[in-house]
C-alpha cells in the first residue's frame, strides 16, 4: 500500500502534482514554511516544509512537496526585489 490518506483540505484546494518545472509550485509559494518536526516523545526529528494554509502540523499528511501546487498559490515578493526606480 502506498502513502497516507489525503487530507480533506488538500482535496478542497485541489492540491496536485504539476511537476518541478511548472511556473507555480509549492517550492515558489509564499505560504510554504520550513518548520521543526518533533518525535512523539517531543525531541526534534528534523525540519520539513509545511503550508500555513493547509496547516503547520507535524504529521506527514501535512507535508507539501516541491512539485505540487494548490488553488491558494501566491508569490510573495521579496523585499530585496522591490524596485526603487531607474
Ligand atoms: S498554499 Fe498551496 S501552493 Fe502554496 S505552499 Fe500551500 S499547498 Fe503549496
């Protein structure tokens, strides 16, 4: 058997695989956050990506992948890219 059951919110937002070269992917989305993942006993296991829209929970079911996207994708402009005029 493969994988975990898909979260209801992932289905509602049409979270789907689009390929790493797609112009809109979780990897480029401002809602993606790198968060600490803890073991059941409370010790730090690793850091991994979660989504502030889907939920920043420990469970692997909340993981968002580089080559996926959902309907809430949003580019967040980086401050260093703000133009001051030419
Ligand atoms: S909002 Fe959607 S596209 Fe953006 S990180 Fe979350 S799941 Fe990925």
